[in-house]
C-alpha cells in the first residue's frame, strides 16, 4: 500500500486515519509512505500496531520516507531507523 502524503504525520488525525484504514482494509503486508517530513527524534511516536517500522528521516525541509512491514511477514532489517 503506497502512500505519498505531504507531511502525513505532522497532524495526529492523519496518523489515526492511516491506522483506521490499515485495520479496515485487510492489513496490507507493506505500507510505504513518502514525504513523511519526520526527523530522527520524532520516529518513536509513529508506530502502527502489528507492524515493524523503518524510517529514512529527512535532513532538510521536505522528504523522508517510512516503510512498515506487517509483523507476520518474515524479513530482514535494512538501513534506516
């Protein structure tokens, strides 16, 4: 489930809406979000239950990405946070 959403996480209701969508629509194996606008010190606030998160944080205005892998999907970690 790819999502490109300008600063999706900067408002709490956006994260709540994403969590609702994920649980109502068959819990996709992967969720990839671009343009998260997150810095490294913010990532602990953006967990989604039953998913392992990986973040590529931004260093300047804009950018950033997040990948969430459903916990029952066997995988190995990779770069990022």
